[in-house]
């Protein structure tokens, strides 16, 4: 498929202008704090070589199970719109994303990957890109504004061939999803080995994200039939060592139909509660991550400024040592030149140039050296001069290469880092505190908040 976008009319476009929930606003504001192009935490972190990932504004819920297990029907029920095709046949052949937006829209192919950049690695799985699609609707029912559903292909055994490696793709998506809903169909397909194998592998990686449900429970016959189906599924699951654990639960759910009443207990609200719990946990995790990232950035900026001060101190010491050796290096030829001057110029010229006192002082300090130098033979004088020149050259080389300075921050860069540190400490942390208070006020009273 191409990245073509098929436009449809919005069924309830006005609903999108309704009030935004507190959780939705918190996640949106946190995302903005990270991605703001001018002062976002991501750009601030990059200035001190720290890599951050922005939090997502929605949770991702993947539905998996055998074909005709009711995955698409559940999405339609949750959204309260007919978004996904449903039926006994295999209707979902690829991976369909269902999310809320400003208007009703269908995205296919590459458009889906542009909408979800964190899912772009799916392109590496051969054949998957052509079987990706996204349905955007304006529904604001339940907590749909904070949820992106991933409807996976129905799983079957036997010679059924998929146009891509469905097992590997589901495992990869399981690493990114916040919640994985596994639907077991009581009509003979619940014990699909492919489904059980994938569930067992997912449980090894993300057992805390898995939730099991017996879907279409109203079609399982009487209560005794339902119990028998439940026992068969649980027995098959418990044969897998990773799934045989304490606290195993599998509520019975079905899509309520006023025209088809059933005496079967419907626990479909348990699914909604699981989604809501995941949303609440994601909000908390996002706020906690925001605080940790602020501390990480503050520590990185503080370390950068501290290291720059230490580097400046070492540079000053290196410059002092370099200057000292440079002076020593130049003092040798200067001494030779002074000896030459004393030997060539007459005393009258020195008196004219330096004065009587200057001449006497110069003679006082240089006379021993001149006497020693004149006591040497001509050959020894040449060797001595050559040795002194070589020593001067070595001192200059050591001064040039042994005490190199390290690059440091400019005054402007240090001011910018200090401003970023103050921004993170005073603005972002204050914003995070207010967001946390808003989140907690949904559950506790103002009196408890004051405590």
C-alpha cells in the first residue's frame, strides 16, 4: 500500500472541542516540556550530551488472540463507533491502529509510520508496511482520548500463511505496548498453539502487562459449559511453566446487546478498569520520569560547569609552567649574547649605555661566568655554546608541547548553561510539582494535600 490518506466526514467532530481530562492535560503538558523547540528538555539535555526520549501522550494497548475472538468488536464497543470490521472470518489481516483525533480519517501504509515515529522500526520486518493502517475517530467515550489500540491479526494454526512474520512483529510490539489484552474464544479456537506460544514468550518479557479474558462468554452455552471451557483453557495455559503462576485470573466478557439478554456474568468493565489503571500508572511514571530527567540534566550541567572550572585551573597552571620554561629557554641565548657584548664592547661604551652603576652591577654578576668561559679552550667554548643552544631548544619544545591547554567554555556558553540550569530548577520542577498536585487532587481532598 502507499501512504495515501482517505478522507472521511467526521461523525461527531464537535465532540473534540469538549473538555480535556486532567490526565490528558498532564501528559500533554509533560510532552510539551520535553519537545518545545526553544526550551524543551530534549534540546537542553543535548547541550550537555544527555539523550532523552519524550514521553508519549497516550498509552498503547495491544489486543491479541485467535481469529474471531472479539478483538475488533471490543474496540468498537469501547469507542462506541463502528471502526473495525467484525465477523466470523479473518477480518483483521494486518495491524490496525485505532486512535482519537480531530476528524475521522483512515491512514494506510507509510502515513501510519509517519504518525507513529516510534513504530518506524516495523519497516525492517519484511511485508509489514503494506499491512499497517490507522483509523482516527473523534470519539471521546470512556478514556479513549488517552488510548491507542493496536488490533493484531487473528492467530490460527495449520497451514495458514501470513504475509509477514506475525510472531516476531507481535513480540516486538509487546516491548512497546503498555498493556496487552489476550482474548480467548470459547468456540473451539482458544487452544490455538500459536497464540499460546506467543503468550508464553510475552509473559517471559512482560508478564505484568498481560491480561487474559474469555471473550464471547455469552456464546459458550450454559454455566456448566462455560466452566468446562474455562477449565480447559486454564489447564492448557498452566501446562506452560511460565504461565503457571499464583493469582491467575481470566474474567468472562462479552459485548452487551440489549436485544440479546444473557444470564452470563459480564466482566467487561474489568477491561476498562485495567486500561484506566494503566493510564493512571503511566501518568505517575511520566511525572516521576520528568523529575528524574530534571535531576539528570541538572547534574550534567553542574558537572559540565565544574569540569570547566577544573580545566581552567589546570590550563592556568600549564600556562605558568610553559611561561617559566619559555623564559628559561630564552635566557640561555640572552646570556650568551651578554657574554658576547661584554667581550666586544669597550668599557666606555657600556658606561655610556648603562651608566657607571649599571656597568658595575652587570660586571659583578657576569664576571664569574666570563672568567670561567675564558678559562676554557676554544673547542670547549664551542661545545659549551652548542650545548647551551641545544638546552634552550629543548626547553622551548617542552614548553610548547608538554603543557598544552584544554578547550574551555566561553563566557557566553557558561551563561547559557547557567540559565538552562535555573530554567530546569525553577521553571520545569515548579511545573512538575503543580502537575503532580493536579493529579493527586483527583483522588484526595485539599485538606490531605495541605498535609
